[in-house]
C-alpha cells in the first residue's frame, strides 16, 4: 500500500457512487469482450488527442512515441481485468501525479474520461445483450466516475502540495534571514545612546524587521490551514475563545479595552475542526482589540442561532470605534493588505479560509458605533 494516498476519502467516493460488488458483477460476464478492444481504445484516444494542440505537443515530446499508446491499452485492460482494490487505486493515483509532472491541464484529463465513457458505450451496443445494457452501462459509468475522482484527487493533491511546499520553503528561508538581520540591528543599536539620530533609524528598522517576522509566521499559518484535511468534531466555542483570549492576554496588551463574552449555552457547540477555529478566533479577536476605539473602547463576543441558514450557529465579535469604509472591508480579505502599522495582512484571510473549510461564513460589517464580525458555523447534527 503506497503512502500519502487517502484511501479513506477515496472509499467514501466509492460509497457515494454506490459502486459495490453487485455493480461490478454486472460487468463480469463481459469484461473479456471489453479488454479485447483495448488496442482499439488506445487508437481512439490517440486520434482524439492528436487533434488538440496542447495534448499533441505533449505527445510529440515523448521520447518513445509508442509508449503512450501502450499505456492507454494497459489502462483499459486494467479497468476491466483488475479488481477495484488498493493496487488499482494506487495505479490510478500515480497517473494523476504523472499528469502534474508532464504539465497536462486537468480539463484534458476530464475530456479523456468522457472519451472512455463514449467508447465503452459503443462496446456495450455491440457486445452486450439488449436486456443487460442498462445495468452494464450504469456500472461502467460509476466505475469511470470513480477512476476520474481518484486521478483528479491525486492531481489536485500533488499540485497543491507543490505550491504549498514552495511557499513554505520561501517563507522559512526569509524568516531565517530576517531573524539574522534583526539580531545584527539590535547589536548595533546597543552600541549607541538612545538620543543619537542613528538610534531612531535602528528602531525603525527593527519595527520593519518585526513586521516581516510576523508576516512570515502568518503565511505559514495560512498554508497550514489551507493544506490540512479538516477533521470535524463537536467544538465548544467557550473553550476555543478562551484559548484565543489566553494567547492574546488582552489584560496586559490592551488594558484600556473592556472585554465581554456572552456565549449562549444553547449555542455554544459547533461541528468543526478545533485547530482551524483556534486560528479563526485568535486572529479575529486580535483585530477586534487592535481596532477597538472611542471614548470607552470595548470588545464583545456573543452567539445565537438567530441567523440563516438553519442548523447553524452565529458568533458575533464586536469592537467599538470608527467603522471601516465598505471599499476597505473588501480589501481586508486580500493577503498582504493591512491598515495596521505592524500588520501582516493575513489575519482576515486566515479567518475567512478557516470558516470556509468548515462550511461556514466569515463576514465583516461596519456598524454605526464600530465593526462587527459575524462567523457562521454548522451546529452539530446528532441522531
């Protein structure tokens, strides 16, 4: 069994397609008839892809022009002669990875599966008795759909992992350099008196260095939230918010801001990934405290079920102060945009991503006396 293949998720796809032993058995009496047409199938695909510029270029660049035809022939034979087991799934998975390596647009892979379906239906018309055609066609359609899901999942997983690893690698290297630079600046600053002009220059450089460090850290958090599979469970909002408050330490960092938590006990549990929600509420509360203003700056967190759609819980995070303009609110959702002097521009994107991953919503609304963030998350479904 190969590593990094999400067999559990792929089994779920199979279950939802209702692709079980009974369906496969419908194909059994005719599998040899299908496999015998494998060479014809390979020629069928070659003709189709030769007429498309992008795929023809990939085919022409291959060292062995006959290799692809041999592979398509093998693929078609395996489709009917192999059991739908882990070895076959691994075979499909490697194909999805290979498509990334050769730079094949996934839409052309989808087109190929459409061609597979059409070819199989032609074989059904000529090799399967009329009374069996519907059952066999239904089973083959499900089988082809499953193959497409496996290969597409491998393609997306590989593409995403490559992008994430590249960004993470860049972020880690930048962080290391920034840490070294910051260390040298502090060393130079200690050698002069606070009243000297150069001291303020060093202080400004340290501020910029610190902001870059925060940005790199937040980029890594964003990547972590983005790439991790969501693990749903019942999450207590009081505990999650408490974790965020403890990490923020508002009593020391924001001594002038009053803080209130009013979570309705009947709306205090959601179905989500606790790791995602820790990030969501930390960054949301940090922004709320940073922007809290007015004569009596305050932040308030509350929850209710009085929001659409049904079976969802709404959490409102309110901070007093001057509300942002509508055009600025839209920009908050773009990475790197910030109105804070030491902000990274990733707080809102991280929070929004965490909400979306958990089938929720993240909305920022300017109100008359401040700003409110509304986080909508699914309530647990029991029974």
